C-alpha cells in the first residue's frame, strides 16, 4: 500500500467519522430513560480503523475525528467527555483485540468499546461533579453501550466483508500483522 493511498484513506475515514458525529449530534437523544445516551455511530469508523491500519494511524484517526468534531459542533465540556470516553474505549479495544480472532470477534471488541466509552465519560462526570454518585448511572449506560457496540460491530463486520476498498486495506493490514480477522 503506497503512502499517498494510506493518507487519503485516513482522511476519508476521518471525514466520514466527523460527518457521522455531527449528524448524530443533531438527533435528539433516542433513549428517554437515559438522557445524554447516544448510539455512538461514529465509532463505526474507529472499529474499521482498528482492522485496516496500524495502531499509530488508527490513533491519529481517532484523535483527528475527536478534535474536528469538537471544533465543528462541540464545547470544552463535550470535548472532555468525548476525549475520556474515546481514549478509554480505544485502548480497551486494542487490549481486547490482542486476544486474537480465535478468542474474540470484531463484535466483541466493539461491545467492549461501547461499554468502556461510557465508563470513561462517567469517570469524567464524577470528577467534574466531585461525586461518585454519578456512577449509579453506569448499569443503564453499560447496557446501552454494549447493545450499541454489538450493533456497530455487526455493521463494521458487514462493511469489512462487503466494501471492496475496506477489504483491500484489511487484507493488506492482515498481511503486515500476520493475524487474519477476515474469513
């Protein structure tokens, strides 16, 4: 894979993640019993990045997506929540991914990300509120995060199998790492 093609691929994924994130910000909260809970649709791009590019490049993608989405439609507080959730989610998914394709699937990795994203945000909320009582919200958000993570994992799995360009990048990445996630 040549360098220019990689840069274009990263740029396109960042742009897609930003657009998805901004559109999701326009959607009213879908869960009336869990105010503030969102579907996390932009995390689809993070999952795709984890399976199509090295850690350094996927981290760059996640960081750029986070910064650009905040600059275009966020505040300092949304950045803090998004940053803590995204980073904890990203590093947790990397850690679980090390178990390998025989022990965990893309869907399981995505579900881990959905759960840990909420943990990161609630820890930040607890720090801002100076109270651990915010963590009482964790069971509800955990359930929603895992469900959302499963749906996003299924979507990512489908896209990685069906979209030719994604499949090519995934195969090149698998050849580089010698670990086969695709079928």
